């Protein structure tokens, strides 16, 4: 289904907004650092500087430190154009923004299934498109992660959203063409961030398992089995190497503990998960889960910056989640799959991350998937509510006409 002219105009305005922003931050970074790599809105230094250094090594065919495929890609890009250019990398990342918005709108469209008011389906779709696009403009952390530096994050976001869309087309339409497209997409996702690949595979497996178990078990029994099963893993299999990431649960918890020690104070949540007591772990893990998903929580607010983040990100997401919970009976299986991907991703970062600033960058995947589900649900609610009010207003007139 094609988007309306109004939606098309808004889409290109959002793209221009991101292009203008990355250009402005490039010029500011040249003014402050001389190379245009990164403009430090908060703190000093970032991963973009590291990626630039490694990309330069790739450009000159020197040895480089591989933490992901991203430095190799941008280094080869500069070899292709034959010049060292930070702005070329920024334009490359802007292409990632365009693809991200493209697949985000695809993910919106595939959710549009109405049980009533079928004649309003296109109107629901157009409204959902507009709300999704406005979300890209209003989501400040996403904007900062994409425009202020040459982070790899935009490609992780795009590939995760694209993989979710392709998986839905494969699973629900039984179209194996999309499975063939899904394989290189998730492989590339893993090359950009291994944990993202692990999360996508885990979430898909969990969703398929829940679909099977829900035929023979009640939801509370499934939750009980999950808690008990993870308790057995936590107690007896802490040192089992997890495929894809080649790490153990113990090493992940130790990584988090080391981060708490090194980065004590500031934007740390101070939640300790490395404990032998499984019940205490569960309580702290739920704290960490909420902190990473909708943080900073009120007791994590220690500065003006975290207070601002609470009002512009945490509070809106809390309201969105409340709305989705209240309208949970409306959720389709497709939307259940999307939300499973979001909540499992947040579940993984809740294990390893204790820093609010890092959470703002990492949770963007979960935020976008939740937002893309919300805009469809909210658009449907608005239009169906308007139709119901219209019907109620017409009832007295119909009654009078019969008389």
C-alpha cells in the first residue's frame, strides 16, 4: 500500500532533518577537534573516534583491531572513493538512516489488520506512518546516536528492524524467499554486533516455543517454567559457553560488576547481579530490566541530564507501555513477535549493562520496536473510537427517522 503525499512529504522532511543535523555536527566537530569525527555533547570521547582510527588503518592496509565489521566497511569505503573523508562516512551512515526508516514503515504496514471498520484500514496505516515518522524526529537519544558521531549503531538498528520484518514475512506467510533474505541479514547483524544476533535468534526461538506451549499450557505455567528453568541454568550452568557470543553467563555478570567498579557514580545504576542467591538475582535483575528499559528511574536521577532524560524518554515510554498493556487484547501474533524481539533484547542488555548512558544507546532497538507497535495500536484506537462516537451520534437521528 502506497503512502499518501502528506506522509511522503513528512518522510523526506525527516530525512532532510537527519542529513542537516549530521552535517551541522560534522562542522561543529571540525571546529572543536579538527577532524569532524565526533562532537561531544556529553562527556569526552566516544566509540566513533576508535572506529575512525581503525578505519584509517584499513584504508592504509595496516593491521586493525576488529571489534566489529564496521571499521573494515568504512575503511574500504574510503579506499573505494580514494580519499580520507569523515563526511563520506557520515553520508554512508545517513544511507543507513534512510534504510532504517524504510524498514520501520514496512514493519508498521505489515501490522495493519483490522477486525472492524475494514474501510478505514488505509486511514489507520497513514496515521501510523505519520506517528512513526514523528517518533523518529522526537526520539532524542536516537537522533544523538546517529548524528553526533560516526557510530555503527544506525546499521545495527536498521539490520535488526529489517530482520524482524523479514522474519514476519517468512513465519506468517510461509514464504521461503524471505527466509533466504533473512539469513544474510542476520549474519551481517552479527558482524556489526554479536549480541544483537544472539538476541534475535533467542527471541525467535522463545516466540516459537511460547506459540507451541500456549496450546497446552496457561501463561502462568509458562512463566513458572521459564523462572525455574533459568534458575537451573543460573545454579548449575554458569560456566557453559553460550553459542554465537562464545561467552558464559558468569563472564557476562563479571563484566557488569567490573563496569560498576570502574565507573562508580555518575550515571551508574549500581545494581549488582553477580550473586550466588538466585532469588536475590531475580529481584536485582528485574530492577536492572526496568532501569535499562524505562530508566532513569526516579531514584537513579542524580543530575539535570538524567532528569531531562526521565521526562523526554522514560515517562513517554511508561505511558506507551501502559497503553499497550490496557489494549493487550488487541495485540496480534505479528505484534507479539515484534514485542518479543524488543523485550528479549532489553533482557540481554539488562544482564551486562549498569550504565544509564549506555542504556540510552543500546535500548533504541527495543524502543523502536515498541514504538512501531504502539503507533499502529494507537492509530487504530483513535479511528475506531471516532467511528464509535459517530455511530452513537447517528442513533438518535435514525430513531427519529423511524418515527
